C-alpha cells in the first residue's frame, strides 16, 4: 500500500515556529502573511469577538495535522511559490505559462541563430551528420 505525499496546498500546524499549538504560524505559512500580523489579528479578533475565537483556536490546534517533515525543509523561493498557488491558483498557472512561453521564445531565438544566421556553424553541424 502506497502512501500519498503530503499536500503543499493544505493547512498544517507549524509547531516549530509557533508559540501556542502552532495555529498562527500555520496560518501565516498557509497565507503568506507575516506571523506577527496573524497573531495581532487573532488578538484583535478575540477582543472584538468577545472571546469567541479562543475555542475556535484550540479546536483548530486539536484537529489540524502537524506539518510533515518533508515540507519543513524547503527553500524560500519554493515556499513563496506554494503560497502563491494557495492564494490564487489561476494567477500561478498564468505565471508558469508565461515563463514557459518566454523560455520557448528564447529557445526559438537560439535555434534561429544556430540554423539560419550562423551559416558556418550550420555547415559544421551538417558535416557532423
């Protein structure tokens, strides 16, 4: 029986960077916001909501899964990419498509240079065949 790898688009508790149960650190990682901002918003929500968020916080800390070890050691660029995917999947898909289009365009320019503009190189390549 094979196990599925952990999902990078799922909410996990981040107990390594968290203060109490890792809920705010997990939310910060999931949304891409600074953990301090998430904690301040939680405190404001507790005061404005009359303490109604306190049980929600502890239930979330009890129900949510801990962040898997496989996801703990990722580079900052990869973390930023997955946060973008969680925030706006369609924008991330457009960005990837744009990057591939740019790579394809540059590859076509190289191919054009090698095969058409650089006749001597093209002759040498033909002689090698």
